[in-house]
């Protein structure tokens, strides 16, 4: 079955050869983009959706989240807003709640967050383990993660759980725990930070993961100049995430590397850490991604739109750079070139906006603009019928009208 999405006011393709098109149409067949061009030239298809002037762009590619958890840390958040500093130790509160939850409770809350992300336009989601921190609980988290996420990362090295010897825990993570989660995960990550794991410990754990066939990701330089970024570059990690505290040398080295620098602006706001120098990395020719870091401690949001708006309004990315960072560049950090881009042959992972163009993502901050969302050509989130502007007398509840 084919679907033509037509009357697209502004089509953001992320493809340098195509750029942004106006009055465009896209044809989807068998889950992939089959045709792109002027609406007037669109071929006949089995189904037709008119966006009536609304914008269409790739679905968000959210490559950093921790959505497998139970419990709530709003008290910690409130204390932080009153002046306390974020510390890695808060993670153990969520570990206790996650271990205490039943498998069904964990599954229900994780699926609910995945559905929330989809309603916000996220068509590809990475998520991590890291709130189990014993073999059985990490395996359970990895299994639940596998149900909802497009790629799963093992983060046994999140912190050392209470009452466990630090060195013994490092050996557990790089040994039996890694082997137990291996069937469910694609990557390995380490929280390389004061209060979590040293650079040497992080290296040991990442090398064990690489030996087991996993791709590498690193939480680096979130709370200080902790060496995580240098380690990620040394090991050729796919992504180093957070990057709040970078020297000029770090910026130059990242820009010259194949490692994607992933920034997490919602987390920076919630922890009151300085925004990382994404602008400088882009100016130096590097690759910058944006992700939600959805987790109960430092960034309890699935909203990629919020991250894009913050990157534009606070981190000085242009709207095109921010959208690219949250789609095509993020896709690079998970070694995918068939998502985050609208070109013939790419996956039909798409979102429309209740807006005529992508500038509205930052121009109208805080306003939920996601319209319709397709993953592999299948609609996974529909129009909010109560607030979609209608054509006078159209009677249609699924049209999005931006033309007079
Ligand atoms: O990416 N930094 C480490 N992990 C999470 C925080 C997790 C938590 O505090 O529960 C993050 O911010």
C-alpha cells in the first residue's frame, strides 16, 4: 500500500541535495520514502493525507534516555531548585524503587513513557539499563528496554550500589553482568564522573563491552573536567554525552573525531549545569546531537521539541542546526543513515507540525506542536482533534490548515 502525504507547506529533508522544499509531497511505500517532489506532481497513491500547508520533517531520533525506572524524585528536584547541587548518588534512590517494582509495574511505566515520546514526535529511541545494578535487575531492565526501544544500552556502570565493594562491582559489571545482559543490548555506556567511575575503571568496562561486540557510548564531563570526553575519543566511542565542561582542546579534538558530541539541554536546565559548547563544536566542524536524557533524576522530559527550542534559544544553534542535531546527526551516533533524513529509500519516520515551518519549534516555545507521527510509514500518533485549526466548513477533523 502506498501513501501520499501532500500539501506540505515546508518539507525539511536534512538531505543537503534537497534542502527545505515548499508545497511538497512525499510518497511512502513499504515503510520507506518512495518519492519526494512538488505537490502538484505527486503520483497517485492508495491513501492520501493532506497537511494543508503544515510542516513535515523527520521524526526525532532520541539517542539518550533512561526510561526503565520506577519511583519519583521530585523532592530532590525541588531541593535542587532551592540551591542544592546535583550529585550522582541520587541514582540509588531510583535503584531502590526500580528493584522494588514488579515486572508489570516497570513495563507499564516504561511503555507509557515510550508512548509519550511518540506523541511528541520521537520515532527512534535509545534507552539504557542502569537502575537495576545487580545482575537480575539489570537483565530485567534490559528486557523491558528491548520491548520499547529501537536500541538498548547497558549502563551497569551508572553508580556503585550501596553496600557493594567498589572494585568488586567493577568486576561484576565487566564480567557476569555484561554476559547476562548481552542478548538484549547493543551498546555499553559508563558514567565517568566523580561519585561514579574513574577514567581507568570506565576504560576497563568499555573495553570489556567492546570485546563482547558492543558499541561504545560515554557519559562524559557532565559535572566537571572528569576525563570522560578524552576517554571516549581514545576508544573511538560512537557518542560522548553531556559535554558540559570542555576545554578548547576538547572542542578541537571532538570536532576532529568521528565521535558525536551529544548535548542534553533539558538536563542542563534541571541540574543548573552550564550549557555545553555545542556552538563551538559546530563552528569547528564537529557533529552535534541533541537528546532528551529522559530520567527521573536530572531530566524528566521526553520532549525533543523542548530540547530543540532550548538549543536554539539558549545554546545559539540555528533552527536548522538544532533540528538536524535532533534527527540526522543523532542517527549518526547510532550508526544509522536511513533515519533522521527524508530521501528516497530512507525509513518513513516522519512528523508533521501544527505549524507552517520548523522555526515555530523555537518561535513558539512550550507549545506542543506535534501533529501526525509515522514510524516505518505507520501512523503511531494522530492529530489532536480538539485544537487542530480547521478549514471553514471543511468538516474534516484531520486537516491542518495554514493557508487562507
Ligand atoms: O544522564 N548522569 C548520569 N545519569 C543520568 C542521571 C540519572 C539520575 O540522576 O537518576 C544523566 O543525567
